[in-house]
């Protein structure tokens, strides 16, 4: 069986997991499950990076022995990964005995052959990023990456001859254009190598919590040198299994640690005479309101609480909540670039893609099998040939997307199939076929739905393992590798279930409650706590008809001038253009916006509101703004439009 070996970065043990850090292990899990769907035997490793000064300090602050501290923290990471359905083969800890041995063996080998030598280091060190820095790297005297204070270090260390590998690395990059992806990261690293590489310090004399240098117990191995080697540990370095497993097919890492993986690690492997990894993919960051989610910024989203909130408010069970989160993380953005977390988008994806599109398709299909069972009893349940080619070619395209780690594109294509089937129901009008007794046509319709859902159930498996198995169980069709999907019917074996609600729809009031809960959580995590916004009103939503809605004429307007209305801090007078018309609007947004910020912006206005006088000024319309608690945001079109555009 063909093998596939992939790894995530290993996580600093003293950080609490957040949505950003777990997004990486979820993406890796999607790849691992996808590779299994191709029929490969997968070795998938993740784990924790446990040595270093900051870990020692964190344990000390809690007055715990460092071994106890790291063991408990590693358990917490592992527990979360299990909760997120991460199908890792090995959770490696850098305190594992086999890892310590591999690190010491490699250090010794490189020393024996002269690639590691004793020298003295004088310079800066960032404890958070565990990185040696040059004076010229610092920004305002601080770490260029995390912005925290740096330490001055002057000690005798062992150095690795990185400079020796500069030419070999460049040649490697030239011969392997796909070595580091996306290509912008490849180009960055080539530029760094071309700029010249210096030898790096790979031991510390002042850090006790580390792996001792085998021939000099006064020194411990530099935490990055130790951590990178985890990949060789999981492959069984030193055992007979190693040759079969090495090299990794994929190192999945974040864009902040490309130099370690794309320069130092390959040079170490060259020194050790080992093959280099086949591919390093550096993803972007999950941001919160435009900034990298990170503990030090206090803007992290806690994945555990997010799952708990989803479960509680939507009344779904844990594995479905986990799958919904995995779907959101995989579907938003282009993998490799930064993405901003938004709980609104998460819920929108839940309601539209999951509940409306996929959930409804399954439920409607099962309902029809229940209802029309007798009519189609003697007709063959065979899918219509016409759609077979579309499904087959989509599987090929989706494989290409997943091979390129473009999960969002792969899922988008999967949803093209979902919506092709939804549209087919509208076009075929099975209720009419049933009414006129067209049994064969109805059976072909249902056979197409069933076979299509069988494809879709298997296609969503890497991203949503539970949803996949529930869907396939409901239609009574097997989980298979993608190459064995064939466009043919199940014979006369019909699904037994007549209804399955995979995802209940989220109602608007639940949405409000969810957002409030999320906001409270963010507030609690943030560096400057604020009062939580008021609880949403418990009043039931009053429904309106589409005709009521159409009475409101919404249009895009451009703000040409803005000024405060005298003697009030709340009102701003706006001069707006709505197509060919000019209007004055008085808006109660003065506590949230300065007039200067507004000029040139596009907004949405209610164009057919009766004029009314505010502070003596006639306001000819109203603008739309969203607010929660004491925050407010004006609504604006996502891309600039000609003003006057109608909003439907
Ligand atoms: N311990 C090192 C890695 C050693 S690998 C031999 C480390 N740890 S980390 O905990 O800081 O980061 C682990 C991974 O999580 C990195 O790939 C990093 O890019 C990723 N992320 C951390 N915050 C992130 C986001 N906000 N968004 C996406 N991924 C991010 O570095």
C-alpha cells in the first residue's frame, strides 16, 4: 500500500490552544483523511514542544515540578485534539524518551563530523519565539515577530555550520520549485538564502529544562534544534522502519516558522545525509479583527468554548458541532492566506451550506423514498446517466484541489454537486411524477439522488467525518475510497430511514444569543475587559411577508459631506448622493464615528422613508447600521458600487 507521511508543527506546551493553532491540526487531519480516501497508509504526527526557558518559568510560576506541568498540559492538548476528531498516528512530546535519544544521536553525529563546533554567542534572544536575533533584526529594540522585550545573551554555545549549506540549499531550491508552498514563501526563503546564511547557536548554557548535549552536560540543546527533530523521531530514526517512512511527504506549518523548516531543518538533514521532506506548506494566520490570534494579544477564540456554545444554542451533538467548526475553518478563505474569524460567517455557513443545502437535500431524499416506496417498488433504482460524467469529473477536480491543499475550492465544488441535486428536484418535480404514476422516471430521479448523495457523503469525509458516516448510514451506502465511487444504483436496496435532520437551522434569535456569548468570551479573554453587552430580548421574532419587506426601498448612497449637529454628541448631518439625487440625512452615529471618517464612504439608506425633522434639520431618509451592546457599525456594500444601486 502506498504510504503518506505528514506532520504538523509541534505546539508550545505552555500556550493554551486557540482557534489559530488548532486550525493547523484540523487542516492536517483533512489531508490525512483525504490521503486515506485515496487508499494510502498514512502516518500523521502532531504533538507538543516542551523544552525551554519559558516552560520552566511557567511551571515555576505555578509552583509545579516542570515534569508534572508539561504532562498535564500535554494531556490537555491531546484531549482537545481527540475532541476535534484528529486522527493522528502519533502525538509526539519532545520529552518522550525515544525523541531525547534521537536528538542526542543527531547532535553527536553532527559534532563528530565537524558540523557542530564550540563558539561564543553574544546577542539577543526572544524567549517567546525562542529565536536568536541580530541587533539589526530588532524593531524599536523589541522582537520583530511578537513585539516583546528581548534578552541580551552572552554565553559559550555550540554552533551549527549553517553557512556551509548555503550553496547546496540554493541548488536544492532551484531543482525543487514545489519544495516550499505557496510560491511567495518559496521566494522569500530563496531571498534569505541568497542574502547569506550565518552559523547558528544550537545549545544554551543557561537553560536547564532541555535535552543535555551528550558530550557536554553543562549545555542543553537549543529548543528549535530539538523540536525539528521530532519529525525524525516519529519516523523511527535509528530503527529499521525509518528507511521505509522517510522523508515526510508534507510538513504543514504556519508562515511564521518557515525559516526554521525551509532553511535550518533541510541543512540539518543534509548534514545528516538524510533525504529532505518532499513538501513544506506554510499556511496563513487566523486573525481576529485583523490581528493574528495569539495569546499575547489576548484576542484568541477558544475552540472548546466555541464548540460548547454551538452545542448548547443549536442543540446539536458534540461531533456535529466539531464537524461544523471543521467545515467553517476549511471553507473560509484560501488556504495559505490569512483569514479573519467571524462568528457571523460561521453561523451563515452553518445555516446555508450545512442546514439548507446539504441537510435539506438528505432529508428531502429520505422523505421521498418513504413516501414513494410503493410506487417505485418494481422499477430499477438506477441513476440517470446524464449526471454521471459531472460527478466523475468533479471528483478528479476535487482531488486536484485537495492535493494543492485548497480545501475551500474542493468544498465549493462538492457543494456544486449538492446544489445540482437540489436543482434537479425542482426541475424534475418528483411530486408530479408520483401523481401521474411515472414510476420509472421517479425511480431514476431517486436513484440519482441516492447515488449523488453517496458520492457527496464520501467527498465530505475528510472534512466532516461524523457527518459523512451519519449521512452514509442514513442512505444505507458504504464508505469507500474515492476511486471506487461508481455512478450506479444500489439495486433494490432502499434506505430505511425516512428522515434525518443532520443540522437543525439556526433561528435569528439563536444567532443573537450566540453572538452575545461569543462577544462575552472575547471580552473575557481580551486585555482590557469591558462590560458585557445586554442580553438579547426574549421577545419572539415577528414575521413579515416578502411584500412587507419589499415596501422598504434600500439603496446604496455615497457620503459627500458630514458634520456634527451643534449641541448634540449623537447626531451627524450627512450630505449623500443616491444616484442622481442629493439628500440630507441626520443620523445618530456621532458617538461611534467622526465626520471626517465618513466622507467618501458608501452606505445603505432607506430611500422611501417619510422625511422628519431632527434638531430643526429635515432628514430625508435613514441609514442602516448594526449594533450590539455599545458597539455600532455602518453597513456598507462589500465592493464599491455606483450609488443609487437598489438593494434586494
Ligand atoms: N513550537 C514551535 C514549532 C516547532 S515545529 C518543529 C511553534 N509553536 S506554536 O505553538 O507557536 O505554533 C504552532 C503552529 O501554530 C505554527 O505552525 C503556527 O504558525 C501555528 N499558529 C499559531 N497561531 C496561529 C494563528 N493565529 N493562525 C494559524 N496558525 C497559527 O511555533
